[in-house]
C-alpha cells in the first residue's frame, strides 16, 4: 500500500509556522488531555492538535476497519496492535482530510470546533503504556569513548561489541513524558580511597542523548523475528533522555550491569513519529568492522538521517547548546537490534520500547553525554551566561531536539525537556 501522506507537494489548510517540526507530511501520534479534561489519542499539524477520537466519531475514518473506541483510550497500545496496514490507512486519511484541496472538514465549522485544539489548550501525556523497555549500547563512538576512559584505550571495545547489539533490560515504571521534572537520585557510592560505600545523592547526574523505537505485537514465545521483517513491527520513534547517575553506576554495575543509576528516570518526547514518515530520510548505516552473523546481516538502507541536539538551560538563564549529532552514526541499526532481541525467542509486545543507547558522533562536539563532553569532568563545558558544567546541576533543564530535512521537506520530533530538581529527601 502506497504512503500517500508523504507527498512533499501536499499543502494543508491549517497554519504551519516556518521550520515547524510538524508539517502535514509528519502526522505523528500521541495522547493528550483536552480543554474539556478528556483524554484522547491525537495527531498534530503545525501548532494545532487534532482529536482523532472526535474525528472518528464524526465518521471521517469511514471505510477503515477500526473499533469504535480505538482512539478513545489513554494509550496508543491498541492502535499500535492493529499493525502497519492500519497505521498507514489512518495516516493517509488524515493527510487527505487536512489537504488544502479537501473541503469536507475544512468547511465544517461545528466539526472543527470539536476536533481542533491549540497546543496551549492541551496537556501531553505518555503516549504508550510501556510494558518492557530495553536499552542498547549501539554507538561505536560512545562505546569507544567510555572504554578509553575506564579501560585500556587500545582495547576500548569489549570482545563481544562488534558481534552483538549489546543491551540490558531497563525499568519501564520511571519512563516519563517531556515536562515532568526528576529528582537527583540517592544511591550507594564508593568514595575515592574508601573501603566501604556510603548512601548519598549522586553528584554525577548525566543525560544520555538517545532515540527509542516503539514496537507492535511482533512474535510468539520462542519465535525469532527475521531481520528483513523487523521494520514491519516498528511503529515509530521518540527522542529519549536516558538519565544516568555515573557515580552510583560505577559502584553497582559489576557484575550484572546498570540498576539504580539508570532506573530513577527516563524521559521521552510525547509525539511518536512513524517509520512511514521517516521513509524519505533513509540512509546507510556504518559499514561493519567485522563480518556479522547471518541473522544480523541486512540489505538496503536501515538507518535514518535525524539531526539531534542537546541544550542545557540553568534556571532563569538562556540555554547553551552543548552537542549536535545524528542518529545515522549508530553502528547497530533498529532492525539488527530487534532481530537480536528476539533470536532467543523473547516475545515483543505492543508498546514495548527499545532505546538506541547514547548517540555520539566522531567529533567532541557531537558526543551524547556530559561524561564524554567534559571527559569525566576534566574539560568543563562552558555556558553562554558564564560558568560551566562537568555534569548536570540542580535546577538545570536538559532539552533534546531532533529533526530531519531534505530538499523537499523538514519534519521533526519536537523536544524532550526535563528539569533536574534537588534530591527528594536528604538523609
């Protein structure tokens, strides 16, 4: 089925600001609370939020096999379960309805009053109920930087890294949408020169610039997903700040990996941009440095040219952009990650989330964490209004943005913005 929603020549009758992340060619999906305190599933064009529940009730999705309540829910999980054919039909229909040539809704003021909302009239929610969350470690630049800092620089990558997309199972209960602040976490740390740990607030709180993909129901227990089918089960992507407490992690991660240092909070952007919308921005992945096993070998372009940016904004001050990088730098792509995740028969469900791992580029200004940008605090990052940062301080807001652009269109993800508050309770 053709993706008609991506037509770069399509114009909308809704106002769209210049350089908006949300032209009519985007049509992301999210969940929001309306001015009438009703939670609904919706989309966005320009600065207008569109209530898909109301649109469905008014008959605008006639001919598409949808249950009556598919958009009247507080998560996208059931809609995602309907699969790629339904996602594409719905997105194509939305593009038609809001095309400047289509008058069916455009000339119906009463229906527009029910369906359309200004962005300041709504409150974005977490778009999916995340049942399971996996975080990968798939940027070769990031893995090399960390290995260089903490191990032998000549053997920065562990022996398995070039053979498998390394990952771990994370905590889904602390995944939050943009705008929800997080507290500096408490945990055990081992002070320099000490023999025993102490409990206290993390002093090395860090962001991790990532993206995450959301899956549909993909397989049954025991059934691997072939790599050439993996994209059929990926609904879309969000921006992802996988907060990290470096000092807590250093003490706790041996032998089983991250625990409290990662589970205190992970922030995502509220609009899920579909894989269909990203189709025009496909690009090649980095070439493997070692031959990969057959189940991880793929054909075609499996990565996407997504420009990413991180800014730090101290309280009541202007922001400073500290990093610019790109999703295309990821050594292991999403198809490989999903194929590896399921090669042992692990089932993947609707609403599951897979984090890319920290995305770092080849230059120091493209590193995806303060650990790298300040090189363990040895090279503090200068801020616009004076001062500097080795790691994130109380009342700093971390803002991650991402967008795609070619000669025809520009579309993006909005932002994930999160303020770090002081520790919740001092002991």
